[in-house]
């Protein structure tokens, strides 16, 4: 004899149906005071698929941009020496220094 099957309850979530109003811009989404209010809003609205596609962050194809800097040969030699002592690539160390200084400038 076969064991009785349990009824599994599932919640059907409407996906891009014609029945729900479609949000075309993020400005149409109100501020919510509670998570429940937000849940009720999204139960009655849907986001336009094109808006979702535009919202996906796409990183630049290139990870970095090449630039040219001219250094005094003695300064570059000192930078390379410091980098070697720290077991770093001198270009990476320069980028780190620039990043740290930029953060400092942004705080001021």
C-alpha cells in the first residue's frame, strides 16, 4: 500500500503579469515606515524588467586605465627600493599611496 502524500503548500508569486501595476522608474517607489508596508506594496506592484536590467551594475570592461607619469630617476629609484623592502610591486605601492591620500583628502 502506498503511503499517503502530504499536501505541500506553496505561495504563488506573480511575475510580471498584466494584472499588477508596473513600476517604470525608481522614483515611483515610496519610502516605507515598516517592512510590512513594503511587503504590501510589492505584493501589489511589480518592477518593469527593463528597469531591473538598467539597475544591474556592470563593471567597466577594463579593470584599470593606463596613464603615464614622469618621475625624477632618483625619486623612482627610492620608490622602487621602498617597495622591494615591503615585498611589493612599486606600481602597486604607488597606487596604494594615491588611494590612501585620496581618502585623506576626501575626509578633509
